[in-house]
C-alpha cells in the first residue's frame, strides 16, 4: 500500500475514533524484483494479485525461482495500543515475511490463506517496510512434490492489513476467520451443533463472548452471551436452530453466524456464513443430501486462464461459474489445491457441490510424489488442517480429497494416507474423504469414497473395454462407494484429415477427444454403481511440462473462447433448462474423404439434417447423440441441423487438403 494512502487513513483515524476492527486492502504499492537481480534498484511497481510469470522479464517463459515483494506503509501513532495482523490469501509456494528486517513468519503451501501478527515489529508514527520473499521452486518437503500444472510464483491472491483491539477474534488460527461452525445433527426439526470461537488476548484473562445466528431472511434464530475464560483454548458454544431451512443444491439457504467480544458494546466481531445439511454416501444410495440422492455431474477445475495466469480474481471466477452452470454440472472438484475463498462463497450461493483436493498427487511416471520424511509428512498434515478448517463453514464443500493418481511402490504411502484420513475425520467428522485413483492396491481402501480415473480406450484398449471394467467392478467391488472420472486431450488446432492418417507424436486432435467422451457417456451414463461422474477437465490449463505448454484435456480452451465438441455433448446431457443442438466436428472444415457422416448432439428431440440441400437420415446412437448416414460429397458443402426452434449450421469443403506444420514446443526454465 502506498505511503500516501495510509497517510490519509491516519488522518481519518485522528479525527474519527477507530472502530474495533478495521480491514485495509494491502494490494497497492508493492515493488517486485527477482532475487537474481541482486538489488531492488530496478524493481517494478505491481498490484496484487501478482505472479512473476506475467512479469515482462519472464519473457513468456515459465519460471521456477525466487522473487521479492517490497512495500512501505505508514502506521499512525494512534494505533499503538491496538494490534496489527497481515493476512495473505495465497502465496505460491513458500513465503517468508520480514517486517522492518525482522522475520515475522513462514508459510509453506500455495493454496491456503495465512496470517502473521506484526504488532511488536511495527514503528508506530513512522514508515515501516514489509518484505515478502517467495519461492515457487520444487521442494521435497512441501506439497505438491509432483504436479504438471503451473505453480504461478508470487503473491497471487490478495492481502490485507487487520487492525484490532488487544482482545480480538483471532485471525491466526490456521488462516481461518477464527469462527468455525460444526453441525452435529440436522433434520427437518432442528439443526444442532457447536460454534467454535478462537480469541486472542494480550492482557485480559476473561472476556464477554456473544454469539448469534441469523436466518436467511435476517431473523435472529439463536443468541447467547456469556463470560469466558481466555486460556488459549477454543471457546465452544452449543446451539440449536429449530426447523432450519436446510441447504441443498436446489435451495441453497445460508445462515450468518456472528461472534463478538466486549463488555458493553462489541470491541471485536466476526461474521461467517454457513448452511445446515447432512451428507451421506452409500453403495446403493449414492451421495445423499439430507437423505435425498443428489446426482453428481462433476467437472475438474484447475487454477489459471490465458489472461490472468494463476492470479484469478472474482470476475474470472464468475466467468468460470457461468460456464459450469451453462454446462449443467452440479459439482466441481478443486484440483490439486483450494481456490480462493470467493469461489466457495459463490458455490454456497449457487448450490454447487465441491470437492477440495490436498496437493498430494503424481503427474508423471518419473516423478517422486511422496517423500517418506518427517518434514514432507508434516507439511501434508498441516496443509490438510488448513484446508479443512478454512473451508469447514462452506455448506457447498461436500468432501475432502486426500490424494490423486498416486501409486504405492518403494516406500509405501498407505500408512501415511491412513494418517491423513484419520486427521481429516478428527477435524471434520461430518464430511467424507475421497481420492482419485488410477492404480490398483491397498491405497484404494483408505478413503470413504473412491473415484476411479479411467483411461481405457485412450492409452490402452478400446472404449468398449470400459464395459468389461464396469461389469467387473459391479461383480467384485460393488460394496465400494465408487465414482468414475475420465478425460482425454483435444487440441482444436490439431486435425486428423482422414481415418487412415498416420499417428503423430504429441498430436492430439479434438475429434479423438470427442469420440472418447461420446463412448464413455454412452457406456457409463446413469449406471447405478456410481455416485458421481467427473469430467477431467472443464478447461485446459497451463503446463510447461507438457507439449505446447498446456494440458488440453479441457472441454473448453485455456482462453475460455472455444467450447470443444465434448462440451456440447455434456451440455445436451446435463442441462435440462437450456436445450442444445450442436453439429460436432465443426472445426474439421477441410476433409479429403468423399464419403462423410455427421454427428449431432440434441436435447430438443431428433434433429433434421440437411446436407448440401438434401435431407439425410439420422439415427439415435445414444441419449442426445445422433448420427447420419454416409453421403458422397465434393467441394464446398453447407450442413444444417434443426430441432424444434433450434438451428445449427457449419460449412465444410471436401477434397484434397494440405497438412499443417508442427507447432514449436514451449521451453521451461529454472532460476534466473
């Protein structure tokens, strides 16, 4: 924050009494420079959120390095009897904060928030220097040790300065707001649980604590005020709400819980939102919210886009959420780590179910994903604790993800997974644990739920083999609470011009992805064995470790501009409110085989297809999938589909075509 801005705040504080708690954005006035620059003389002025992978000196390359963020803030003398905290919403991946040259603390892990108290390091009535040293270099003692997604180094989420009285609801408890709502029992008659409040005090040994719960319409439905002893332990207040409005995807009712301290008027207060609902998963009943089976049509969501990189802001999340709702998905998986708090606030409001991952995963065969060291294991436990406690109030969060795509070879990871599972249940008994697995072995029997990531028909066999796998699962493992996840890469710039085209290395045509999804949707849709279907992924994401610099498994491109064919397949299957009519393979505009067949996705009934002025018969291949007879074509051809009031059309040219040259591969660099 610029000195002038805080100077104005100081002037205001001198005239108007400072409120019990004030929160000031700390996003402006930062100067950034790489550690390798040796001096801050050439530091660039930046605004948070910021990543050095968008810095001009990165020159378009993905950097794993160390960067420094400097800020000077003026703290008014009037604040000397108060307390100051700095909260960062996300620093990728390890951050060390120094205040006036003194080390305030370190945080290890890029997906969660954290706060440090800086009161005793501040010079009141003077300028103060903040220095945040950040590294996104890979380490063997910080998760993730293996990933293919770009970890965009920097202070990539917002920061804030928190001013409180000497006794306050603590901003320091595992990065939370200091107020946790734990629901033990909920039904149509009552919601019963505990409000857990963490209070920090400099001198006082006792305080007056007040808690209240407001219904969605603003009515106070619970209130309690009591004197409490401040001994460093959490303050727990039991509550009962009669005849609650329960949260569900169809009716996302939200309550506001407020905790305050102060003898007369409150000297500090914090409000959080929550919802009351129960979550149970069984092999026969699937995933049930308040006893009602909830169809889980899920998509996997990573953490970047083409314009913002990893520095996603509310407008970016709103765009992505609009796409999720247009698709008709009912659930979203935060892959590899949590998203920003704003995302889950919106999921609470929209009724989307959420699965949040711990960053324990394996991306490539050559990676070491698990280090059997005390430092690595403790970091995983710490990150899990932050994830659970920071998101426990969100009713949209339905499950805690413990790992993805691990294998148990060499040092067995299974005992550690059991420790993680036990910790998750101890922190939050109300939600199940889940894992995404593409391996056999004991690791599949640790979590409450298991999601099988299938690639049959992509890297091995044919898509029809998924039927054999499904039938075997029914026969031998029907007692497991199983779901399925699948996906394949599809680059819209890659084309297979003929069915006999020679396969090329790193060539991922969209039409191969399209047909993979068509067959999986046909074989697995509606199978009672699975409590959910998860599509990997909703969007392409940045991956400097992969060819072309992206993972292209998304249904939508990284820049959010192009929805691939498979997107419209699921939109037709999932979105009952907005009918879909879509001619697939529309980007295959040049075709050299004279006989062509066409595929149409329709949720508006059987389509009428007109090709070059002639009506072509279509048959229903699977729900919402229609295929035409083959027709002989030559030259430019117009293709038009109609179903009810909907129309879609494409233009193609049939004849000899030239094949494109291969694209260059992006580079990946180390420290600079």
